[in-house]
C-alpha cells in the first residue's frame, strides 16, 4: 500500500499535509470525536481487508461522525452520500443528465464531450480521484479535471443505508468489492488504484434488515451508548471543559425513563450544554424543579408527550 493507515480515534492527526484534503465540518468538528479501542480495531480491520465498515447503533451515538473522524485523522477527502427511500445503485456513483444532453444535441452545432452530462456521486468521485489525473482526465468534466491535481485515497460515507429499497445494497455489491463502476451511457469502465481504494463507512439505524449477501462483505460494528465516564470524556473533548454534574445526571435520568418515546442522544446533550453555556446557567440552577432547566429541555426532548410528561415529573 502507498499509505499504511492505522486509525486511533483519539482526536490526534496522524497525517499532516501542506495542503489539507479534509474540509473541516463547521457544525461539529471531528477533533473531539472519541472512539473506543474496539471501534478503532473495527476501522483498521476494514481498511486492511478493503471492505466497507457497517456501523449500527441508536441515533446520536456518533455513527456519521465516525467517517468525519477517519477523514480528519488521515487528512483525506470525505465524500458523503445521503441515502433516500428511492435511491438506486447507480446513484452512489453518478447521474446522467439525459434532458440536457438531448437539448444540446438539438441546439448546438458542435457536440459537447459526454463528461459534461455526467454528475459523479460519492463513491464515483472516490474511485476516480484514486487515479493519477492523466489516467481519468477523459472521464471528468472540466471543473473536476481542474480540481484533481494528484491521486488520493478518500473516505466515503453512505449514511442510513437502511433507508434505501431492499435491492439497493445488493445492486452495489460487485462495484464496492472491486472499487469500480461503469458509466453505461458512455461505455466507460472506471477502476480505482488498488493501493488507494476508498475507505467506505456505511451507517444504519436498523430500520430494516439488510441482505445477508451484503452483510457478508462488510466489517460490522455496533456502537453502544456511552457510559457516564465516556460521556464526560466526549463532552470534555467537544466543548473543552468538564460538564456540570447536574447536567450529566439530568441527561442520564432522562435516558433511564423507559416511557419516553424518544430518548435524548449524545448529540443532543452536546447541544443542550452549549445552550446552557450560552445562557450562563450554573450548577446550582439545574437542580430538581428548576425553571431554568425546564425551559431548556426542548433541546433534549423532541415531542410534546415526552416534554409534558418529563417536566411534570
């Protein structure tokens, strides 16, 4: 391999480049992401075997943020695909603008290069960009050709893959395994450089079961909800300070309430603590029956029934 990658997940960059490849997340920077040893081992196993990493867990446990953490730590481009209920296999690689192509053939004297009508998606970009620029120049529209200055490995996030139709995972089996795809409309076959094959992270909220054939080709990891010690470490890294005991205890107390329709997740705890910090709320203002605390529960509790029941309690 050109790069020997070993993921640590401790918020320390293992590769520093003169020109950064990862575009920083403005909402939730991955520098504060904490991965336990088992999760780091799963990431490194997927990289070594060149298999996708399928990550499951309840919402808010950091599945999506894991891909950002990997890309940030190795300083690699991150390409994201948001799965939809009507996604099909080719959507992960490219889309062909048939209407624009037809329009141009009717109105232009000189035909445009077919690459003008191809819009590459997450995994398609990652496969293309793993190649030296000269090798794939004919496949790229002009703006992508100008942006592609050197071959690079990429991280690909396929978010909420369980939202797609059941055939979607099976439709992309061969392409993901070979890190290659075809643009059928142009008759192009595009392969990745084997040494720079994309690191693929798929997330699932377990809304539906995934096909067995697909699961066999993935490295699997379930992210459990963090215990109190890990939760405090996550907050410390994300916010740069120790969380208030009363805030942590209130949050954990909510999660123990089995009658809640939707339990708050780690991401909501971080948002709640940021809001408390913005308002200057102190430890002694978060005790039982506190009006200050109750007014901010809307950050944690996301439906009317949960909010009314918990605030009454």
